[in-house]
C-alpha cells in the first residue's frame, strides 16, 4: 500500500533512532556502532550552552501568527472534538502515524508534557494520518497508554494545515487559537518544552466571546 505521507527526519536523527531501535531489538551491538552513538550523543548533550542548537526553536512574532483552522474529528470513544473547544489553552497539535519511527519517538515526550502541564492550561492533541484509521490506531495507543486525546485525521484536515506531506508535523497553538510554532520531522524535546513554557507564561485572554474560524471540517 502506498502511503500518503512520507516520514520526515534528518540524517543525524535517522542514525540515533536506528541505533536505539537496534539496541532494543538485540542484547548486543557492534562496538563501532556503539562508539558512533556515544560520540553523536555526547556532542549534542555536552556542547557549550552558548552554542546555538541547529534549527533552534523560535516562536513566531504575534503579528505573524495566523488562526489555526478549526476542525471536527472523532476521538477513540466516538466523540466529536473541535479545536475551537480548546480556545484559552496552549495546544500542541501533532500530526503523526503508527508506522512513523520519529512519531513513536516523540509520543512519550508529549505524554510527559501533558501530565506535567495540563493543569496550567495546556493540552496535546494527536491527529493520526494512518490510512487504516482506528483499526491500527486503537491498539497502538492502548499499548503505549497514551494519556492525551487522539483523533483520526483526513486529507482535508491536512490541507487546512498547509498540505502536510511529512510526518511528524507539529504545531504549537497559543491561547488565542493562533499558530505560534511549527516543526516538521523529529523535534528536540527541550525545544518543545521551551516554546510551550513561553506560551504558558502569557496570561489567558478573555476568549469566551471571540470569533472562531467559520469553516469546520469533518463535522456531521
């Protein structure tokens, strides 16, 4: 079956994830490969704090943020979830798939962030783009014990967010419902945590009467 989306990750990410998977699958690992893993990991872990990270996380200025398109998608319990229901919260919106290695790598980060920050007005929404839908998604999230809401997306949803063609693609949405940060591919946990913290420090605005985007896709 031809997948509609490609897996996005850079060369360094591919090496680290593949080494981790090999360690998990086998009790042994070639000495040379292990040494490379240590050197790569050591470089990124111990580089000078003054040295900027590659593609350092930067929030969009307020004037450059656009409204996050609203949608209505079903969760695992069959309930309709609208993005507009989350106005006033900081939302991490993650487009992912069960077959995507970088997606699986990031999910535990997002679970931890959901657990630590939900009481501060933060929520994670995962939008699966699996062609087989709930048939593969439900057992996957049950096995991982995912603690945030998972939805199954559509091609129309992907088009609303710029024509997503690579997974994972992650959006950070501010309390006013505007897109403040976008990342394609395997991200950096510290970057995600930093941008979320910056957005949470902005006091919740009075959004109860604010207008929401008129177009809602997926509603019945």
